[in-house]
C-alpha cells in the first residue's frame, strides 16, 4: 500500500502539477499523500503556499536531472520514466534540434507551461496566482 510521504498513513496519488494545469503522468509529478495531507487544511489543494512549494521543488528536481542543454527523446524517456508516445506528443510544439529537445522546453512543458521561481514563494502573499 502507498504511504503518505509526510506522516506514513495510507495515501493517494497527488499530481504536483494538476492534470487540469497540464500536468503529466510520470513519477516526478507524483506525491503520495494521506487524505489530510492531500485534501485537508494542510494539503496542497487547500494550502496554496504549500502547493507552490511542491511545484518549485519539482521544478528544481527536473533542473537537476536535466542538467545538459539538450536531450534526445529516448534519453528523456529513460530519465523521466515517462511514456514515449505521450512525451513525443507533448513536445510536438517545441523545436527538435539535431542534438535533441532543449531541457528548458521539456521542463517548461512538464511544469504545465509555467516557470516557477523561489521568488514566487518568498513574495507569495503579494503574488496572485491564476491557478
Ligand atoms: Zn499524511
Ligand atoms: Zn491532489
């Protein structure tokens, strides 16, 4: 059984970038959370700052993982453990260079076509998100 990554209770799968935000099914976009840490007051669906924190963390993991400037589709499939057909479709609107896809484009798309920054977290209370 899946366990909450915060408290260890039985958990559901949470999409860090929601599917409604263009989020994709692959392991780095999943977080396992119990009902309280998922949909409760202390979960990302109710706590917008936590939601943003999870997204910033995910983007940082992607930036660490895809540290080169370009990756081929096969490399991306391996690194991200993502379905090849789905990824190819997602990246169709981005330029395929002879070296591969640009990491920047891949990360941007996987984050739901948004660029998250730590600055957004620090300035959260002045920041009015549209999600
Ligand atoms: Zn929990
Ligand atoms: Zn969720």
